[in-house]
C-alpha cells in the first residue's frame, strides 16, 4: 500500500494524448459530468446486475469497443467514436449504436481510469524506478510534472477503496498474463514490478505499435524475469572474473593508470549476455568499440585476450618489436575467434583500437560492420553485428554520437541495429551531470531514431542480464538500435591516481561506504542456495590463480609485439609475419579495348525505356565524342579507373555528400528516370557480367561520421577501393579527428594499414575563403618523411618510399595521372591512405584532357611531370603542383618565355620525389629555382617542399617563392582582389626581381 501511494502520487495521467486535454486539468465538482463524481454514486459500487447495458448487450462488448477505440479511433463506428470522446470529456452521453448507453458510462469511466494509470506507468515509470546504486540520482526531472500527495490518486478517477475492486485489463498491457481482470491493488503491484524496480523502460515515444507491444510483453508479463540455477551460476562466475581482474591489477600496479571498471563490474556479464543471445540467433561476428574505461577488462573477459599479453603492457622496460610508435594499453584493440559456450558456435570478436577521443570510434565500428555484412552477403545483419560502449558524459556531449545514430537507417550505411551500452558513472571526469547536459538522461539522444532505452541499476546483475537479453532480442526482431543504460558509479577518480574528493565530496563519501556488487550478489545467490559459500570461494581462488600464472608468464616476455593487438587482420594479403609479399607495383595501364569498352558504358544508358534529362544527354554525347577521339576528361578518367577495377573483381565504394552526381555536376554515376520517381540506373554496374559491385551513395550531411564510417569500411578488406569525397575540400576539417587520430597515425599506433582515399576539391578560383582550400598544408605537416635527409636511392625506391610513408598526398594535373593513382591504390602490395586534392575548374578545362596513350599498358603514375625545355636556354625552373600549372603555361605563352622558363609539375607531394626533383635540377644546373603556388605563403605546399628541394640540390641554390602573401583566411571573398593577387604571383613567377629570395 505504501509503494502504491508514493509511486502513484508521482505519476501524472498521460492519456491526454489520446483522450483530450480535460484529464490533465483539475476535475470539476460532482454534477458537472466529471469523472470525480462522489464515490457513492459510481456504478462500480453497485451490483453487476443493476448496471444497465444497451439492448441487453454484455459489458464485454463495450469494453472491447473501448479498447479498440483506444488503439485507434478509426477502428470503431463514428457513433462510438463520438460517444467515447464525449465520455472522456465528461459530457452528457448521447446515443451510440442502437439506443442510449445509459449506465454504461460508468464502465467507460472505469476503463479510462485504469487505462490512464497503466499508461502513466508505461510512460513515466522509469522516473521513479530505483536505478541509482548510490541512491542520489543525477537525473534531473524537474521539467516533468510529478504531483505529490496521495490525494492525487483522484487524478485517475480512483480512490483507495477501489483497491480490491476487479478491473478488466485493456489490450494495451500484458500484466494480466493469462488473466483478463485483476483487482486494482494487484494491477498496481504488477505495474510497480514491471516499471519501478531496478529497470526503467523508456519506449512510449516509439511510433510503431508492434514494437511498443513487443516491449510491453517483455517487461510486463508476470514472472518473465526468471533465471535457471545454471544461468545464475554463470552470472556469478562472470561477476567474479570482472571484479577480481580489477582487484588483481590494483594489487600489482596500484599507481598505474588503467581506467578500471570498479563500480560497473556488471558491464562484463552484460556484454557477454548480448553476445550469447546474438550468437544463439545466428550472429557469427561481433565488432565492438569503446572508450578506455573498462577496456582492459573487456579485452580479458569478453574478447579473451591472453592475460599475460595484457600484463606485459604494464612493464615499462619492454620495447616494441614492430614498426611504429605504439599506443597506451587502454587504447589498444584486438581480434579473436572462439567458441561461445552458451550457443556452442564460433564467434569472431573484434574490439577496435580507439584514441582518447571517446566516441570517435563509433562510426568506424559501424563502417567495418557494414563492410563485413557486405562481403558475406548479410543483407539483414543476421550474421554480423556491432556493439558500442559509451560513457554517460560523452554519449550526451559529443556530436559524433548523433551523427552516427543518423546513419543507422540509411540504405548504404545501416548495420541493421546496434546495441549501445552506456557505462553511466553519473559523472564526467570532474563534471556533474547538471553541468554536462541539458537533457534528463544522458541517453536522450537515442530517442531521435526511436531506439528503446533500457535503464538498469548496475548493482543488480540479474536485472542487467535480463535487460541485455531483451536488447539482443530486440535487435534480432527489429534490426534497429537499442540502448542499455547501466546506471552505476566510478569507485576511483577519473583514473586510479586521481582524487575525486576535490570536486565530488558527497558522492565519494557515499561511494566509500558502498559495498561491492560482487559481494552483494554472492550473498544473494548463496542465500538462495544457488551455490555454497565454499563453491563461491573456490571459484574466486581459481580465477586468482589464473591471473597469478599469467602474471608469472608475462615476466618471461622480453619485447612487446604490437601486431598481437591487431583488430583487423588481413592474413591472406600479407606474409605470415605481416610483411608485403613483394615490393613492386605492376603497370597501372589497361588495354585500348578496355578503355573503349568502359568509355562506351560511361556514355550510355544501359537500361531500356529510361528517360534521362536533356542536359545529361549532352554530357553523354560529349563522352562518346571523347572516346572516339581517344581522349578523356577528369570525369571519364575517373570512370576508366573505377570501371577497370570493378572488371578485375575489386569492389569500389564511393561515398560523400552529393557524390552520385558530383558537387560540380561532372560525375553522373547515377542516372534518374525523368518520368518514374525513384527509378535509377548505375551504368558502372553494367561493365561486365562477372564484375564486382559498385556502390556509390550520397551520404548524410556529415563529415566526421561518414569519413569515420568509410575508414571502418576500408578496414575490413584490402581488396576494395573505398573513396570519400568532400563536397568542398575545406569541409574535411569537421572530420579532423578521424584524419588526425586514425588516418594519418593509425598504422604507426596500431600497426593497422588502410587504403582509404580522400577526394578533396581544392583550388583558389575567386569563390571566397570557404570553398577554396582543402588545407593542403595540414596534410603535408603530418607526413613522416624527413625534409633534411636525402634518401638512399635503390631500384625499388619509388615503391619503398610509399611503403615507409604514413600516407600519400597527391595533386594530379591530368586525368591520366588521376586514373593511375587510383589504380595504384589497389595494385601496390600494401595499403596506405591516399589524399587527393582534386580540381574544380579543371573538370571542364579544355587543356586538362589526357590521351588514351597515357593510360595503356606499360604506363604508370608519374610522380613528377617534367618540362621539355632546352637546358641551355632555360633560365628558370618553376616547380608547381595542380591547377596553377595551366595558368603558368598560359602566362608563359603570353609573355613569350617558353624557351626561358620550364614549368615542372610535382604530382606526388608526399612521399616527396627527391630523386626526380634532383634529376630535374641537375638538368638545369644554372637556372633559378622557383616554387609557385596559388595558395598563401603560410598555407599550401611551400613550407613542405622548400626544405626538401633544398635537400635534393644539397642547398647549392636558393628556392624562390612566387605566390600569395601570408594571410589568415585561405582566400579573399572579393573577385577583383583575387585577380590582382593572381596577377602578382604570376609576375613573381616570371620576373626574378619580383621574387623573394629565401
């Protein structure tokens, strides 16, 4: 009775959404048609025989009609709809169906009262659930109306004297089980058990009736949360492993940072339950991402990484045996394939490496999951799934969470449901939730995609286990995201040597007094007779022994093997020891016949009765003309590269904003029927009957999330070309975290190669500061080659340079070179990220075309394109890269300086072509050397290329600069100023006195 009073007093009736606004207002006095009429006058108190019903019909008929009306007013006749609306509003009743309903109004009132009560629990039961192990709840529900006082029971049209009255249950609840009617007292008790104990269920915002019914059935059905003795023993064993692992690390390395799981040890059985249930449903591969808190425990007890390998990471004396710089132990990932004992099936588990940027790994995991699903033909996510673990502060605070959620139901990005587990410590480093988020819960972001949210007290392992079982079943049933919110605490500070009492003194006083979850759970199961005290102690001792033995083995290790922590192995691509099978790259050219065939496909509509836009007809006709003339522009060169790779069985995926047509309307890889909505044609998929599939997909308006996704996709297999194109090059800076933490340094930190391609439109063309620069200087700054050391030249120098670099940066000036560099990405015997600064005006520049001769067998990518000047007549060599080349040669022609000035294009900026630059400078031993760029002096390539050119010439000559002056913005927004700056830099390039000697 006490629980009934306290809980009901805090719940407001929520039937207003279906039954009109009058219920949320104070009830009018008796006699005004109100539900709050004096209790003595309620027909409920009269005998059943005294209650009149229309035409002698049973009350069941009215009840059935009312339940149907609650589900959808359209389910009943218009007259019943009017009647129920009037009854709900407290108006006098008119006829419905046949004759007047008379005393049946009281039956309707009874149903409305019970329905309102049930709905209130379903919608807001989680507000009063006992979720916080500390009992101090950091959830701010001030904005949610919660009435206080027993007198508010009247808001439902109910009173204490009704507690023993029988009520027929509506179809919107499962609390009755097999019973159709229950006393009010029992209804309240069952609702309390379902929604107000250690589980809080948020789901009534979901707009799918079947999904809501499914969830109600899982949590409302009486006795649904029952576990066998074996399940309880397994749960206890997992809790022992989770807890004793952290205690072991604390004993051995008390002053080391490890970001332990203390306070949320139930995360381990939570994850294992999700994996067990998913494996039973047919899942064969689970890809996981998580921040650093609890990572070592997950590695040890979920992925089952060898404990001695984990303990090795604490030995500061060990040196890494592999290339690269490595990473701290709580950022590392790994990969393992093992037998799941519950399902008796093999499960492959991969925990992705992640930097300190807590949620950055989210889209990467989704991309890799999508790729694995794609490669195994898993179109519904039944064999491959993802699990993402989050912290409460990061889940609410970091926008990448929102971006990733919005990929969840897009056709080319969906992974058919992710299970999100939030380790809710109720604190972020030193920041309280009231300062860290504006929403009541940290999980509210998930509501935008109608993901159900299951809050659970992490100090109740059985509740955690049940919730995770339901979460896994939800994903299997509906292939949609679901969130499990483990409400817990952090026993230590942000790390093990941090002092939390500085900022959260009261919380940590409570934590100091808190008994551990294992101690409480063990006491419970021992009391239930599930295990004996002796059996429990033996299990603890057994795991402690396993840890001690692994610790002893770890002492025998002499070196650290970073390769042991690889999260995405490619065993068939490398040799046994992880090295390339060769250091040679074949020609990237293709046959004349193949060029003609792919060109003809690019100029065609290979589907019958398909009406394309008139402007597109002209584009295709132009392509056909180029093919007949054996030349190609930029779009056709790209078509040749992608088409030839597809023909060779290489999957190609091109993703980004507006990539199907192309930002500049040049690509048109997806044709749209002008007469039939949503009918499309992708000619690239008609190149050959046995070709690989081509995926080209417009993305959401996200860079951070989508680039992370494509990076993950490229991680799954080396035998695919994965490209991400920015709408404009400078937009990549909203994905800077992925570029900095994963792409540029991923191999160095995690020995993980990746062949992703970034296409970044770049060029100063008077369009203002925002659409001009792809920030080339930032990519070059992160290149790992040494500007002051001239490398040793060998036969395989060009390929070895590529192998040793952290990424490849190019700015191609011809379609043929772009064709070759894309094909080289796949044909070279290793994988490196490729950054391509792509053109805008060159897409249609009449001189920016290539002959088929430059793409035939025996041709290859040209790292540097020399000029054909006479060494004895050339007075100046102008080095440049990209679009500025065409402006330079036009100006050179206008000035009549073709013999006096040689213009050399550096197509591959990094790794820098030291050998070819040296050859060019040696060819013109007396000429002035100038670097010319259209970018400002403090931007672009100058600071990167100048010291390297100087190294190539052994610093025997100065390298002059011709370009724009330093500036804060990438470009001017004023067209005349832009043209004036261009004129000055061309003057500097062709007049020695205008150059700056550096």
